[in-house]
C-alpha cells in the first residue's frame, strides 16, 4: 500500500532567503586541467560515463591527480557544512540545450559526469540508487514540464523545501555534490547548517526521540509502494564530529506526533530558516554539502523550457567509516531501496 506523504505550508508571501558568500575553495588552472584531461581520457577509453569499467577505474585515475586538487577537496571543515569548488571552465554553448527531462539527457554533458565522479571519488565512494534515474551515479537536475510543483529536483515554480538528501534511507549520502552546468537566471540553492542553529535544550531532547518516520520522496515511486511498516526515526543526534540531523518536512507525517514534539520540530524549522543562506552557483562551480549537517533546497523560479533553463549534475558520496549516525539505523529496511557503490568501498 502506498504511504501517505506529509504536506507542508507554502512559504510566507514575499519570503526571501539571504544571499551569503559560501566558503569558496579555488582550483587553479593546473588542477582544473588535470581533472578535465583525466575525465576526457576515461571517457575516450570507456565510451560512456555510465560504463562499469569507467567506474572501476576511478580510484586509479584519482591516484594520478595532484596535491592541489586533493587539498581543495579536503573534508568540509567549517560550521557552514559546505564549500564551493570554483575554477572549472564550462563552455555552456557547447553543452547543447537543457533537456526537458532527465531521461532525455543521454550523453549530453558526459565529460562533466566524469569530472564529478572524479571529484566524488576524491571525497569518498560515489553511490547510485536502484530506484532513481535508472541507477545512474550522476543525476541530471533540471525543470521538467508537469513537475513544476513537486518536492523533487524536477520542480521549478514551488519552493524546494530544505531537506536532508534521501532522508528516508539509512544508506543516504554523507556528502551531496552539485555541479552547475547552466544557471542563466541565478536560481539559488538554499542551505542551512544545524551547527549554526540555536535551539533550546528541551527542543533538542524532544527531537532526539524517534517519533515519526520519514517517507520516500516522489523521486522513488517503487519505494513509495513498499509494503513494510514505516519506522519512526530521530531528527537530531550527536556524533563525534558534532550535532547532526535527518530532516525532510515535506515527507514527514506530523499528525501522529505529540504536541511537544511538533512544537520542537516547528522551532527547528524556524531556526533553520533563520540561518539559511542562498548560494548562487555559476557554470563550473561544484557545491559540496555535508548531508549530515546541512539541509538544502532551492528557491522557486519560472521555467521556460526553451533550452536555457538551470541544469545541474548531482552526485552522492558515502565516506567509509564515518560515525555520524546512530547505530539503530542499520536495522532500517530503507523501503526496499539499495544504495550501490561505484566500486569496493575503501
């Protein structure tokens, strides 16, 4: 039986998210050339960004990259929980038009798929999902006709509510990477760090309790039909690295929660909104987000469907051995979804 999804109120009329400079890590010409040249070589050898052989060769290809690239991609190291890698040069005219749906992308922008896979491998292990975008390791995020008001990356006219990526699943990414190919309209990605938030201890204690489940989002149709009983999960928890969260209000059924917990959850949402910033990505920028610390979203925009709309590439990364989540998560069923590593996890 499909699970009922939660609903969220619309953003207040005229609400805005402050634009703030995200931490930027510059990539020099040598590093940018290393990445693009290595990616082009892998693509020429294997013929496709989705070839299994290419995925298997990512670690050895990364071994040949210089210290400059590695230093720029060191772990997230500020309370912001994110950074922008800047220095890659994308010729937007050579990309061709922005497709109208991810399934129509084909090999368009394939070089940047491989660049993003290399960047992902330098930070951890890229993962794919059986139930999303045909199991691709790099997803295409672009507006699609008929999906304008959904809470997915294909939407446009509605606020994409700040959320943890794939919050419903215990195998969700530790890092989320967004590579900007086209963004003529300067559509902002929103981000808010739990480590910038100020919450009362009573609210923190409430949100440590596993009270409600998080349901699969609309990008996972098969998971939404999963017959297993949804299990409640905590929203906040501690880790050796600091406070972390698991948050997706658009897919969290709040009606079954007690009043104290709902009020605490509402105050968390308000506090994340208070510390939220808008990041305007430029072509070639790669936004790296700590998915345990930062919730991300997107401001509404008007899609034109004329080939010039915003187009991002997205990759998900797990960091082997990272201890940022409660041990109880290992017993979750994940709504039948399986995270697929690109290669044997290191």
